[in-house]
C-alpha cells in the first residue's frame, strides 16, 4: 500500500504531529529519565484527562459549535465521584452515575444550543458557571478520596505493556471511529461547514448539535474518572484549566474554529504537544513566576505555526482547484 506524500503533507494534523515529535525529542534529551517506565506512566496519568477533553471539544468544534463548559463538567463529575465513594457505593455504581451525570450535563448544553438556538459561547459560559457553582457548593474545599484499588489500577500497566491511562482515551477514540462509519460523519461535518445548506439538504442540524454536546459530555466524564484517579481526591476546581487548553489543542491540531475542518486525531496530537510543553517547562526548573509566561509563549508559537501552515495548505488547494477548472474549460473549448 503506497502512501500519498502530497496528501500526508496537506494533512491538517501534520503540524501538530511534527511539534509533538520535536518536543518529545527535547524532553528525551533534556529531561533525565524521561523514557523510564514510571516517568512515562506519571506523564500519561496526569495528561490523559486533557487528551480526553480535547477529543470531546474537537467533536463540538468540527460541527461548528464551541464548548467552554467541559472543564466545569470534569470538576462537578469529580466531586460527585468522591461523594459517591464516601457514601459507600460499589465502584461500578459510582462510575455509572458519574458518566450519566456527565451525559446529562452534555445533553443540557445540546438542548440549549441545538434546539433552543442559543449562541454556543454564551450558552456554555452560562452552564459552565452553573456547573462550577454546584461543584463548589457540594465541596467548598478539596476533600474526599477515590477508591484506592481503582487508583492503583489506573496508575499501572496492563500486562506490563500498555499504560492503563491510555485505555481511557482509546475508549473515546474507538467510539468516535465507530460513529464516523455512520451517516453522523456527514451530518457533523456538513453542519460545521455550512449549517443552513445542511439544513435545506435535510440534515438534522439541531439533533446533530445535541449529539455532539452529549458526546463531549461523555468525553468529559471519562476525563473526570481519569483525573480523579490521578489526584486521588475531590476538588471543585480540578478541571478549571481544561476547557481553554482543550480548545487550544484543537486549534494546534488543525481543527478550524469555523467548523467542518480537521479530525479528532489532530486534537490528540495538540493535547500531547501541550502536555509535553508543560512537562518540559516544569522539569526545566524555571522559576514559578515565569512558568506561565514561558508556557504561554510556546503555546502562542505553536498556535501561530499551525494556523500559518493551515493557511498555506488552503491556498495551495485553492490554486490546484483553479488550475483544474481552467484546464477543464480549455479542454471543453478545444472540443467545441
């Protein structure tokens, strides 16, 4: 099977993949013991939640929406998790209730946006504030615990080969891959490219938007189960930074904020890039007062690099389309 190099170069996720490789190599050479199993496991344990939220965010953005409430969903689900554990419920019941709660929050977002037609940014800002407020009301200060056996399982290797945290992200990606084999793929991308044209083409735009927010809520619920195992406790602000980081990961991964462009793979690469940046800044012993500045500058460069590459690729595609069109017109004139 031959690989089309031109298509590979034009792949929207390619810039983020390149940046991931570069910063991975920087970590290998600059961070002592980065390739040791316990360091890799610790890295994945801490950063898989961002990967999960980024995949949920990607689904929404591709469909032309926006969701800044995912971090709050993670926080509230985390609080529910530790409260259920304190109540003595068995672990399967805890996980089921937490995922149902995350799905319900995603459904609320979807109904408000997809059916009531409220602007996505305004709607998710309002629900984010509400979810965060409920989480803070339920758990004013960090407290509670998560079942120790569950935490031990999360921070381990499956058969000594596969890091267990990867399974959380793999579950979301597998589900999305199955969905992409259904008509929902066409509905999501067509809704993102041009909602009105999709509507007049009999695409159920409203229901599609509801679905994307439900899927994002599910991804946030999985992320919360992961981050709860990583922190091993409850915190009403544990997901505060995830929403903006996930949006940045999607942009870096080549997903157009206007919708209809990109893939979930790109969001994964973008999230890994951000995680590698945060890891190297933390391990470089940079003064804490400068860490945010350094992270922000690297993130800015990454976003600009991705946008510039994407713009150039779009221009090349437009030139090729015009060239093909002109050849077709000339060919038609010659035949005449």
